[in-house]
C-alpha cells in the first residue's frame, strides 16, 4: 500500500468519518469493551470538548480519512487515531510530528498502561514517562507521557 497522504485541518463534515475511525480502532485495541454503547458519549465529547478546544489535523489517503490527531492550546494530545490498515506505517509518526509542530513548547498525553504497543510508539517518538493517573471513566491505570523539544 502506498503511504501517500495529505494532512489538513479538520472540517465539520469529517465528524462521522472521524468517529467511525475512532470506534474501529478502539474496538480492535480493546475487544472486551462495548464501544458501540459509547458512541453517543464520544460524539458529545467530540463536539463539546475536542472540536471547540483543540487543533485537529486529519490525514486523508485516497479520499478517505486515514487518521487524526488532536492537540489543545496547553499542548495536551488527547487523541491519536490511525486506521488499522495503516498501523506500522509512517502515518502515526507524521501526525505526532504535526502535534509537536503545533505545540513546540512540549506535548503531554495519557495512554492506557496496558497499551504496550502505543507506549512503545510514544517512547520511539521521544516521549518520556511523567507519572501515572487513573482514567475517571474506565478506572484504568494510565501513564502520563511528555515530550519536550
């Protein structure tokens, strides 16, 4: 598969594709969780918390949404989502690099402590461990990670 993709700012008409991609990736990452039951909650969070407060950069490939990253004014990366058929490609790195460019003073994030694949990716991308927390919704342990230029 070719890795040609275009980055661009999020548009309102991307909402359905972004939410569908989020759902697909989280189903694969955590098959024991019923994410279908969470779509309404996610859509509400997307509309009220992320879209108004974060820069959202999407990646398009062959006319389809292939991934996105959200980064707010404080440098918090809330979401990095990449289509499963592009896992292992350079797309995730490109999206993280864009978040770093948009937040050149540093980037922080939280990642589920049991998501070893994501943790390895962030470590390869220059992030270091910066503490632990508990997700208030899922009660899962999360790692705080940070990147500084």
